């Protein structure tokens, strides 16, 4: 112990052997930064791929009862269950101009 407890004393001189080494500290900071960005470079594409899979699973492949009901109703309407009782193919054929064959 350098001094007695409670006694006043002069400050100890700087100890150059225990000071922070600037070159070593810079290398640690640079190395840690490179390691951090390397890990992010690897993990971000993995995260994006997992996110795409989850979006596809939850949005694109989820059962949509309302969409199926609407699609069925529209298909029935276009196949003749409408006020004019006409099929969409017959209506389109009637509107298509008649093409005459070669003379």
C-alpha cells in the first residue's frame, strides 16, 4: 500500500508501463469494427431471406376465404348467372369483328 488510510498524500507520478498503448488501442478498434461489419455482412442477407420466407408464408400462401368467395361469385356471374343470362365468351365473340377468309 502506498499510503495509510485517511492520510493525505501526493498524487502518484504517471506510470508509463501501465498507460494505454495508442497503437494497440487503434488496432483493437479497427479489428473490432472489421469484425462487426463482417458479421453484419453475413447476417443481413440471412435476415432478409428469412423475412421474405415469412412474408410469403403469412401473406401469399395464407388461405383467403373472402377472396375465394368473391372469385367463385365472379366466375358464376361471367359464366351466365347474370341478369342477361349470357356467357362472357359469347359476348366477346359477338363483339369481335368478323374476319373473312381469303378470296
